[in-house]
């Protein structure tokens, strides 16, 4: 039986996965921001993501 997630559930899953990858040392906050910069995201979105990452513990 296939399952689908709504937008809020997908967002929660994505943030949780990113937090776990950062905690395991497999992904850095700097790498995320650099990749977003390469994608030319708008400043408001970059600010929000940066604020979220600042609240994310390293371990």
C-alpha cells in the first residue's frame, strides 16, 4: 500500500534528515548554504534557512 506525505510532513521529514546528517558529520551547514547560493535562491529564503541551520545542533 503506497503512502504519501503532505507538504508539512515532507518538510518535517526533510528537516529531520538534515539534522541527522549534520549530527553524524556527513553534511555541513556551510555546504548547505554554498549549494543554495549556487542555486541563486532569493535572499529571504536564504535568511530563513540560515536561521534554521543556526538553531540546528552540530552533534
